[in-house]
């Protein structure tokens, strides 16, 4: 399906060079340089559209928007794809509970999400691919695992026989924690007859009110992880590559989701799913993880309705480092609002102090695992300097265009 409308990205003059972008790889546990390829293929795990997207989701998509913008500014060709998990247990459960059709729920939530992304000026992916749209590729992916003899059936479910490709020594956490999290996030480690508790389900029967597809391995619907293998493969193959340049998402996807996509990719192609895996930390509110049950969700749409400048939200969210657990608060929003005001006043002047060094230092900071807290300090220091500068010499146009293109801050 179409993503949200294109976001204008201006050109600006910069004579310096762009360092290679380094990101912390959560599965390798180290900061590594994103290998340069043409194109850079980036896949971000998108939303499950059953509940309004909150500011924590926005923080994740802003993180990968900064990656996208940095690579484009550095002159790379980027193919950026995002999925929509429109087939999933929590979605069907919510639709049942609220007495609405699951498809209606999906459409309503997607409208809200794309409107938030547009308002925050997140560059759109080449498309948003939903599970229902990619069913042909998903079925082909599972069929090839079946043909390779890497699966087994238990009742009406089809599982990956994971031990054919791993002894689970590569888990990013202890086996006990992995089993506990797997159980919490919809896995079935306790089912008797499974060859290994962590074997992921590839295909399963649908409940009466759920959509279903006919396949040689039974009528039903796919398991969770397999969708991303199949959807991401489209851009990998189109680019004649073996794996993605980068897979991104929220930190709660490290396990099981990203671990399983990696496992399934090695099973099917004998190739890693991605060269780099990066994850955004959680945004808390009032000391707790945001959740509907706690009633502490903060919505982008609600803040905008209340008259908050979308760029203040954007700045507030990048004032902390993307990997760190952050706390949303009025103080944080205040930081964003103050910087928006200061930038508006700065950029409306006829002349401001020389800023080539500023652009260069912001670029260096972003290249170092998206050090946005440092970027904001650099900006605040420059604004302070500009206030006291008695001989400003430069038109602010290029700085304004740079902030727009690279930070996505449009004023
Ligand atoms: Zn995914």
C-alpha cells in the first residue's frame, strides 16, 4: 500500500565530507560501521495497527528517519521499506473485544499512524507492505523451508526445526529468559511435542473470524516472524544483494522477533537477514512503560490538537539518545519548544555567525551512532553565540535547509 505523502527534503551547500555512519548492533553487541553498498537497503519493522500509535512508536520511527536522512545527505541511494503487521493475535483479539471488523480497525489505526508520521516529517518508505499484501511471498518462503526439510508439523501448526540451523548458543539473552519472553510475546514454548521450546511457528490455522489462505501445508495464516523475511526479501533481491544493510525496530523486537527473522533467513538462504540490527530504546511516561492498561499513553495526535508544534515533539524526542530508555515529560517537551522558538528567531535574521563548523560537527555527531544529545548541545551553544555576535556575516538559508534535510526540523 502507499505510505504517507512524500516529504520535501531541501538541498544545502556543504563542502565537507560525511564520515561513514556507525550504529550500535544489538545482536553483535558492538558499534559498527554500516557497510556502504548501492543501494543501502533498510527495513524497519512497522506497526501492528490495533491501537493508536503513541510517542514511543514515534521515537522509533524518528530514529530510523535520522538514519535515512543521513545516508541520503551523504549521497547514498537508499531503499527504505516498512511493513504493517495486519495479521496478528493482538489485532484479532482487540477487534473481537471492541466488536469491530479487524480490517476496519487496521484502516482506522493506519490513518492515525500515517498522519502522525506526516506531521513529524518522517520520510516515507518506498511503500508500507502489509502481511495480507505479501501473502504470495510469505507462502513461497514457508514452502521453500518445507521443501528443504527444515520444518515439522504438530497438530495443524507448522514449525521451523530451529536446531537444524542453531544450537541457540547465539541467543542475545539466557535460554531461561528467552523462553519466558517467548511465552509472554505469543510464543508457545510449553507445547508438548515441540522439538525445541523456541521453535517458531511458520503457519497456523485461523480462528473462525480470522482471514485464511489455502496452502499445501494447510489452510490458515502465517506466524509472526516469517512476514518480515518474505517482505524484506523483495528489496534485497531487487538490489541483487544477499541481505539487508540494516534492520531496525523498537528494542522489544530484539527477541524474539529479530532473532527469529535472522534464524529463518539463515535456514532459507544460508545468509544473515541483515548486516546490522539497530534498536530504539523505550520511552516511558510517569515512570512506567506506556500501556493502555496503565492509561499513561501519550499520543502525537493529542499533543498536536493541543497546539504543540510538531517540531517541538521531534526535538524533544531526539534530545535523548535513541538507544537509551527515556522518560517523556513536560520538561522534555519544554526543551523542544524552547529550541523551536530560538531557531525561529535565529533563522529569521538577515545575517548570523559563520556556521560551517556547526554543520560539520553535527554531521560528525550523527555519524557516531546518532549522537543527537550532542547535536542539540551544539545547536544551543551556537544560538548563544549568535545572540552575542556583533559582526554576523552569513545568510541563514543554508543552515535552515541543513536542519530541515538532515534533522528533519522544518521551521
Ligand atoms: Zn519485523
